[in-house]
C-alpha cells in the first residue's frame, strides 16, 4: 500500500489565502457594495473620501468627460469649452434633449426645451418667493431680482424703491411704485410726473399730478395739446389747446368776439357770430384823452370818445357815457347850462341837458341811448354844447375824480 503525499507548509498557506479571499468576495457580493479606493464601501459603488477626478467617461488623462469632487462642489464636466452638457432621455444614439448647458463664453449659458418652473426654497416669505437674481453687466454686484414678491404679486426688485414694478397675478393689475394696485395700471399716491411720453430738450410730453390738479402737458411753449381719435395710424384732431391758451375746435380757433356754439350730440361745436340767446357779444369801453374848454354858445366833440363800428348783421347797440364837467371857478359868475349828445353817423340823436354851478366842485354828465342798427359801418361820438354861462370845462385828463368814458355794447339780432 502506497503512502499519500504529505502537503507541504507552503501549499497549506496558499490554500488558506485562497479560502480567505473567496470568503471576502462572497461577503462583499452578498452586501452588494463595491469600494474603489476604500475597503469599507457603504454604498453599491463607493469612492475614497478624497477630492479630485472620480470618473472619466471619455479620456485617459488631462481634460476629459467625467465627474469630479472639490470642496463643497460636485463637478460634471466636458473636456473643452466647445463641448456642452445635455440632459434628456433615450439613448446615446437616439437622444431627446431637454436642456443644454453651453460652456463657451458668451451671452447664452443654457438652452431649455420647455418651461422652467421655479419653487420657493425657503419657508421665509418676507423676502419673497421663487425668482432670479441678476448681476450687473460687469458681474461686479447684484443689480436686481425678478420673481414672486408674495402669494399675490410677481415683479422686479431693486434700487431705492424696492419692489418698484409689480403685477397682481390674482386680480390682473399692474402697479408702478404701488404694491397694491386697485386698477389695471396704478401709480403711488405721490405728486409729480407719472408718465413721460416724449422727453424733449426743454421739457417733457406727458402727464403729472399736482395738488388737486391733473396736468397734461407738451414739451415746449410752441406745442399744442390736442384731443381726437386715431384712424389707421392717422390722428384726427377734434379739440386742441394752443400754447397761448386759445381753443381750437376741428382745427378752427374762430375770430375775436365769436362764441363756441354746441350743435348737439350729432355734430361738433362751431364758432358763431350770432349766439342762440341775446347776450353781449362785444363790449368795449373807451377812455377820454384830453382836457377841453368850450366857451358859451360853442360846441365840440369830446376827444377820444368816438368809435367806428363794423357790424356783420343787424344789431342792437347800447351806448353809455360819462364825462367830468367843471364850471369857471367864480362865485358870482352864475351857472353854466350845457347839453351832452350822442352823435350817430354825424347826426344828433337827442341831447341830455345839465347845469353846473360855477365855483363848485366838479360833477359828471352821464347818459345812455339804445340804437337798432343795420349791418354795415357806423360812427358814434359824444358832443358837448355850452348853451349859457361862463366857459364849460370838461376835465378829461387822467387821473380825475370822475373818469370820463364811453362804453358800447353790441347785441346781434336773430
């Protein structure tokens, strides 16, 4: 009977090592955790707790497509700025892209195929909700924020006004400097300019609010403010205020003395010479211009108190006058009797007789006549006649105790 070979010490050690390795592999397989650079993987695939490159998907050294770790940062990168990073679904050969990150420097940094939905990441609602912060163009500091202000408004935040522009998404209202707009467009309760439609060299075209006043203004002293309507891009004026305050209706400012007449709801107003009711359409007062002396039995027109009228239609004309009169300053010279007359087209229309005691203070002679005159040219004057007594003095210089004047009022007739 032959004897069995006796295993050597070295062979026993090798078998033991194989058994331990198999046991370790079996244990790791059952745990389903694989460690790379770590003997104690706590996850199905576990790397060592070191920073740097972790996985290369394409490239064996240097720049590559892969994943890396830096302090507080997970890196997903390509090998060059011309290579981008895309997200989507499908397979590499049949890929449907939903988002792309552009690595090349320029204005665009991301392309998104679809909508971007942002949610608030904080329980603090005081500072607003989801949105986007924007840096200045030179990337020096943050410039402003656009996003949700609260559960009702979205808008823009920045500058001293804070939320200077908001949109009430619940009620569909816009606020400019007003976070609680009560109209489709609302401004703050503050005086000053509200809308500038055109910034001019000397002023602006726009709207403003002053104390108890709405202001609508043009940009220079030669500009109108017009009201009308638009027809296919062409403005049709119906009413305008001229820079000097004149009013224009359908582009017509009328002539001096005319009235603006309403023609009802069916047509625009017009300037007319003849008003609907009898009102004074022309009133004129003329002051005397000199001091004259009229001796006894003499007569003469009072300087300055005359007027030539040009009437476009038959009219009533009311003439009033007042003339200061003085007698000779002589206590024993008696009194002066005189007539004051309104002269129409060279004819005396009747006299108004007065008497003034010489040596007394000045008095006045006054009168009135109403004439019905036809259309055409008419001349009106005031004449004084000294009937008896010393010289009659008509003190017409300015200033006087009793001013001398003539007034004429024209009333057109239907």
